[in-house]
C-alpha cells in the first residue's frame, strides 16, 4: 500500500528476538538488559501479522534480531512465512556464527537471500568488535552460503580508527567471491555514535581512486536503499547504504516489527503502533492497526536534525529493533 507521502511500502523487517550470541559494541554492549520471553511475539503471532500485512501489500520479509538463529525454531518460522500467500520473498540477516549448520535447510526452504554481517577480516579485531565472536565460524558460513547458491551479501560497518584500513580488502573479497559487499553508515541509534562511522562519500572516493573503472550498477540487487557499483568483468559488487550522507527517505519502502510487537514506521523515532492489543482482536482490527501505522509513516528520519528537541529519538538498542 502507499503511505500518505505516496511511497509504496512493501517490505517489512521482522525482529524475532532481542537476544544475540555476540555483543557488537555499537549494537548490544555488554550488560544490556534482555526482554523476557513472555514479552516476545510467538511465531504464530508473527505469521499472523505477516499474513495480514501481505493483504496490505507487504510482499517481502526480512528476518532479523538480535541474532535470529539463537531463537529455537527460526528455520520453521522462515518456512511458515515462505508459505504465506502474497509473500514473494523471505530473507534473513545474521552474524553467521551458527549459520553454516542451517544452510542445507535454508536451501531446502527456498530462502531468497542471506545477509551476513562482518566488520573486519582480522580475527583479533573480530573478537574485539563482537565482544567474543570467532571469525572462522562466520567465514565458514559465508563460504557455505556462497557454495549453496543462495544469494549472499556481506554487510560491513566501517569505523574510524578501527577497520577503515580494510576497505579495499572487503572490496577485493566481493570481487573474489562474486557477491555483494555493502558498506553501511553508522546510525545514531541506541549505543551507537554516528561520529565513529565513515561517510560513504569518502568510501566511494577512495574506491574510485583505487579502481577508476568502477561504475554505477543500476540493476536491482535487493529490497534496500543501497546504491551499487561494479567493475567490468567482475561478478561481485559494492553497495553503499548511506542513511546519513545520502538520505534516501523519499524512496523508503519499509516498516519494522520489533520482537515485542511494535510496528515501527521509521528507524529513527521511538514511536510506533503496539500490535499486541490489536492481536487480541479480529484480523480486520489487526489489519486496520497495520494500515494506519504504514499510512502515517514519517516523511523522513531525524538523524541529522540536531536542532529540534521535540524529536522522539530512538534510544533502544539496535539489537532490540533489528537494524
Ligand atoms: N544479528 C544480525 C546481524 O548482525 O546481522 C541481525 C541483527 S543486526 C542489528 C542487523 C544489522 O544492523 C547488522 O548488519 C549490524 O551491523 C547493523 N547495525 C547495528 N547497529 C547499527 C548502527 N548503529 N548503524 C548501522 N547499522 C547498525
Ligand atoms: Fe548481535 Fe547483530 Fe547486534 Fe552484533 S549487530 S550484537 S551480531 S544483533
């Protein structure tokens, strides 16, 4: 359906847990509080929301978290959502720590894509930034996902003084594996300080200096706002997701469902519609709550609006919202 600004909203990110087996410093710092399982939507509730949302034109679902694979039965949920009439695409975002063991099942389900988060190629840095993760596990998952033929992308957050020197290594990884690597600008949500991130304007300039043959790739690569570049004769691409330095709200196509059942029309605001109450009613009542939330989606994010004190800025952790 269209929101009040005429944007077509057909994509819903569904966070199925706020829990995670890692502690990425900008997302879920050590010691953060967890929500009790009784406050989390059940799989039946999530599938029901997807069904009703599909009747309003949501056709693409991203399963996210926290870490989706720490919740028992995650693949069963993916299978159930794949079976919902009107849902054309189901993808998942994961840190890749345990993904390898699910690849065959995901292939069997017919998952449409897997995004794997990886901020560094250096084992020690990886353990540092993720608060204890083991890079070998994620690298094996990436190799296994690529081998399986499932569309695989790597998401990388570049940070000043931490991993900015790995920009070219990540680009080379994309060309070597023949997959997309996307550089995501740090957003000021929860524990994150956007000041630690790197502007994608700088990223693009450096990439163009290194590879002058890099050219814009206008082919559609997915659901997101990433702008893609490729090199002639190379399979893999470079995606830039520039929420801060390349505001794309005009083309935004998404809403977010938190694990606690809030439908968030925009990442930057703490506001949203509580679907818990609506879930107690009929499907028509649930549909109306979703329709209203989508229709009233804000015109633009407020990340760069530093003057306005009335803004309901999002202070929850990214792990609680789903990124
Ligand atoms: N655990 C899964 C993972 O790491 O892919 C899914 C959830 S995680 C919240 C989803 C994505 O959000 C990750 O790629 C992560 O790097 C990104 N993310 C977390 N905090 C962010 C921030 N402040 N700005 C931009 N992206 C962020
Ligand atoms: Fe966990 Fe993903 Fe957040 Fe890292 S980015 S703490 S892996 S939810």
